[in-house]
């Protein structure tokens, strides 16, 4: 087995790494709930959405190092 074969992900491994919706492992503590409520009052949702969309556009156009490439068919 060559070094490259050892670092490749098998189709079975890749299937287990696919994105799944996140699930909370526990309910928030009362302190966490209060912190979330305080943060919700101080966050400008429109500005945050603009920054998110800008980052998504930039990320979608990254070429070279750091580029996320689609999987190649085998």
C-alpha cells in the first residue's frame, strides 16, 4: 500500500462524514439563555446577514490555496 492510499478516504468513511443537521446534546442553562437574550438585543441582524452574504460570495470565488474543491468522481 502506498502512502497516498493510506490517506485516501474510502466511500464508506466519506458517507459517515457527510453533513448532518446539528442536534443539541443538552438544553441551555439559565445563564446561557440569559446571555442569548442579551446578545439578541445587541446584534444587528441585517448587518450580520450582509457580512455573511459577502463572505459567502468571496468564499465561492476562492481559487488556489484554501479553495474548497468538489469531490472528483471515481
